[in-house]
């Protein structure tokens, strides 16, 4: 995770007149190169599902896949300004938050949205997570 002093992001946790969130920031802004990471699910490197029937295992794998995708773009979780969670049951959100907290700076969390969906694209998948990151441009 990037340290706050290396971040190009500004976190506004509670804009005036908006109740503060728990575990997320309402507004994150910055300048740099935008990195959009498609929704990641619990596939291993061979495309096999990790954690069938286990939302916590699926969330951990989805976040590890996000980490790898961010790294491929020269980013890390310190650059993430927005996460979107798709879950087939809101009861899976504690597992998603636990996995998230292993990757993000919980003192400066990204903006986030959680959506319950009827299903994901494969019936054994119960969690999908996508990310938007903003990477500071470096000269040279």
C-alpha cells in the first residue's frame, strides 16, 4: 500500500452536511493517470473458482486479483480512489470489508459503493470488486 505522503489523492471523509461513513470516504480527488480495473472475482491464475460457498475466501481472492491488476498498471491500493462491491447477499459485506482492510489504508479508505445483485455471471461466484485508481505522474 502506498504511504499517504506519496499519494496524489485528497480524501474528504465527511463533506459539510453529510454524515461520515464507516470504512469509506465520501469524496476522493486527485490528479494523475486514471487506472480502471474491471470487476475481479475469485478466479485463481488458471481460471478456477477459489472458495466456492465461502464469501470470505472469494473476497480475499478478488482483492488479491485487484492487487495484481493494479500492479500491472504501476499502481497499488494507495492509489485507489473508488471501489465498487457487487455481492449476491448483503450478508457477505463483512467478509468483503475484512478482505478490503487487509489491502487499503483504513485511516484513508477509498470511496466505495456496495450493490446487492441477483446473481453474478457464474452461479458459484458471490463477490465481485472493481476499482478506479489515480496514479501520480512521474517526470523522467
